[in-house]
C-alpha cells in the first residue's frame, strides 16, 4: 500500500512494513517521552469476548482490560511488536483510553513499535531466531498485552508509568 498520512497526527503515517503487515512510521524526529497518540477503546465484556470475539480476527488486536478485552480505536491497533520497543503505553481504565509515549529519541523514518509482552502468537519478524524456527507460533494466547494486574518483566507496564507520574523509571 502507499503510505497514508493520518488525519489526526500529521507527522505519523501508516505504511506497509513487510511481513508484519501495516505499521506506523514517523516522518519527523521525536524526542523521548513524547505522547504520540491517545486511543479511545471499545470494551468487549469478558463473556461476549470469550463467546464471540476471540474466535475472530479481533483477537489479533485486543488489549487485556479490566472486565474484558479492549479494541484500541485508531493508531493503537496499528502498532507492531518489538522486543525492544520505542513506544510504551499506559491504559487509563477510568477514561477508557490508552496513551502512547516514546521511550527514547526516535529518528525520521523509524517504525514505532510497542511490546506485546512475551507470549506472541506469530513468528517475530524482528527476531531472526524466532523467524527461523517459528517457535512462538503456537500455543500462546492472543491479546496484545498482559493483564495490568499481572505484568511480566517484559511488558510495558512494569517498565514505565508516564502520565500519572507515579513511576517514571525506565528500569525493569
Ligand atoms: C495489532 S496488529 C498490528 C497491525 C498489523 N500489522 C496490521 O497490518 O493490521 C498485530 C498483528 O501484526 C503482526 N505483527 C506485529 N508485530 C509483528 C512482528 N514483530 N513480527 C511479525 N508480525 C507482527 C501480527 O500479524 C499480529 O497479529
């Protein structure tokens, strides 16, 4: 596909990122700790999700959320995964939003990626070992990230909390 400038964020564009499918790329350099998007979510209650949603393509896009699974509307559904993400996110459960912020300085033309956590349901194209053996392409449950109540060391929530200032330490 041709890169398409996004209406609400004119410095980011969505484009084809090879085997990963579509992804988000920046057309300008971005300083660290910059909020780059705030995506409202659509909540699917747990029962509805287990009966219907998880059997559909939605299951590749949803975030674990209090009371069910959430689909991020807008950019939030377009971030690809990296083991070394340059974007972090924070769920705002009360307001039904996810805030995305840069974790380091980002150069022009870089793809913006989040970490989905350790349980991938596809071979990671950014990880040559995984790409070769496809070892994660099996039993792992889908859903983009781990439960906020049950964070793993590799997931964003255990690494940084930007917007509420409770913990803005990058360390794991
Ligand atoms: C939330 S969607 C991201 C947007 C997606 N690329 C698209 O075009 O709709 C998650 C899907 O993107 C793909 N994906 C994301 N990160 C990837 C990676 N590092 N390696 C391979 N595929 C990836 C997988 O197919 C995954 O199910």
